[in-house]
């Protein structure tokens, strides 16, 4: 989620042309509505490390997968009550939990699914190690097949209940969100009803309550790949609307409330290093996406994202690709705007300077020029068309040196 616009700089001298590139932090990613059904209650989305292979579950529509970063989605499993999904880092092994029908595994990027050894229970959340071997899953307090947190060390063939609290009567435990380090040793789990966040440093063998506020009804947790940086989102109480986002830099030993706005936060996601974060909020039929590029210290509203009731957000490992699902809506992808490549810089016989650069649709490109890299003057602003565009500077004649940059921002 490096929310940045992009710049390319070119230098022209009477004898040489040099090109370099730099990045400038901006406000927005490029957001696009995918072809996933727009009448879904998208409750969970999983992503491969590179953001190419995706899986999304919907209680009323089934399981959908994409192998091209969300450009196209296909339904691979029907049925109702699908509640959660997780993926290995390569996106080949995926897991999906059902609120009444167990946990299923796919070894071909979600194309086909078979049941694991998990019992039928109210599975509400699941997370996987990077290799798809070590799993952790949580059960809702309304479960008929037991409550608590379960783990598997063999890709779901067998499951064992952990020592995490498992109360079916008041105060009940509702494990609404779990997250895992890449090796599956460090786990974090959030309780929606009792308001606690627990961690485990030994693959679920033992659980420790953290200092996170127990007055919050936590909805979502996410972890860096080494399990040291955590992010958690929730609301002050069940039914509350003004929630908070907390972060931890020491595997949950201590927590800090971030400066994220008070919203009804439903989902958080993290890059592998815990630097790039995303959070989705919802209130009625409205909502939005916020991102952070500094581990939650500051947050930026994704104004290019629609004002939709976002239920879930997921991230690629480097944070450059986001995918977000709407409650009673569709699925959107958010992509980092990269620096356009400058090509064919040419000094014309007339003394004018000409160059081309790659463009993308939905992006505005402001071409600017300077003689000192301090003061920049507008040259031309162009709309991206998906193919290269050519710019000619008719005022370059006679200049001893002249710099050019392209500032790209979403439309």
C-alpha cells in the first residue's frame, strides 16, 4: 500500500540525455470494480504473496477464485454459509471454512475442493502458514460442534483443539479473527464478544492474553510474516460504531492506539514486513478503505475507492495490491500506481526535445519541466490511454540543461 503517485525525471544537455526515476508519496491507489458478482456478502478474501491468485467466499454465493489478480473471477464451489478462506504464499493450496459444514482444502488454486478432517462447526476464521501446512481456525460462540481455537500441522488432515478459552456460556468466546506468522509458530486471535486478543508463540500450544483493551469488540487481526508486528481493529462494544485500530511491534506484548479515524472497522490487512497496512470500515450501506505506509502511525483515506460498505480487505505480501469485498456488493482491486517508463528520448534537428512514456487507463499524467530541479513548470497534462504517449518540448531549443518529470495520479 505504498500510496504514491509516480515521477520520472529526464535530463537533457547539448550532448547527452540521462534518465532517472524517483517516487513521490501521494494519496490513492487505482481502484477497479471486478467482474465478481455484485450481489454478494463477501466475508473473506485470501491472496497469494504476489497478489495474483485470489479466493473469496460469500455466504450466499459460494467460493470464487481468480488467477489474474482479480481481473476475472469464477465460481468453483456452490453452497451457502461459506465464512472464511486462507491461502499458502504461492496460492496453490487454499482452505475455506463453512459455518455448518467443516473446512475444505484445495491444492489447485481453488479449482476443486475436498473436506479436511475438521468437524462440522461454526468456523468463522482461518489462517495458514506460507507453505499451507500449519493452520489455525476459530469457532463462533454460536457453534453447535464446539467452541474454541483449533490447529492442524498437516494441511488439515487432523485437527486438535488448543488451550485457548472456549466458553459456550456467558461470557462466551467468539473467535472472529486469527492470523499466523509465515512459519505458523506465532499466532494471534481476536475475541469479538469477550473483547480480548490472545497470542501464541508455539503454534497454538499455549495462549497468552495480551494487554489489548478488553472493552473492545475486536473484529479483525493481521500479522507480519515474522509475527512481530500486529494490527487489530474493532469497536468499543458489540453494536458500537466508533471503533479504533491498534498496533503492536512486539508480538502483542504491548499495544498502541493509532491515529486512524473512529469508524466501524471490519477488516485489516498487513504486508509481510508490517509496514503497509489497509483497513476497511462499514456503516450501513456506506464505508471505505484507509491505508498506512508507516505501520499505522498515519492513515490515508483511499478517496479513489468507492463509498461502499467494505466488509473485508486483503493484501499482497509487498502491499502493492489490495482486494476488498463489499457487503451486498462486488469485489474491488486496488493497485499501486507505478512510475511510467520514459522511452526514446530524442533531440530533434530543430533543437526541440521529444520523448515517450507508457500510460495506463484511468490515470492522469502531468508533464513538468525545470532548469534547476527546484522550480517546476507545467508542460502538458495527458490522459492515459493504455499505450505510450509522445511529448515534444518546443521550448527546449537553446537550453543548456533541462529536466522533465511526469507526475502520475489516479483520475
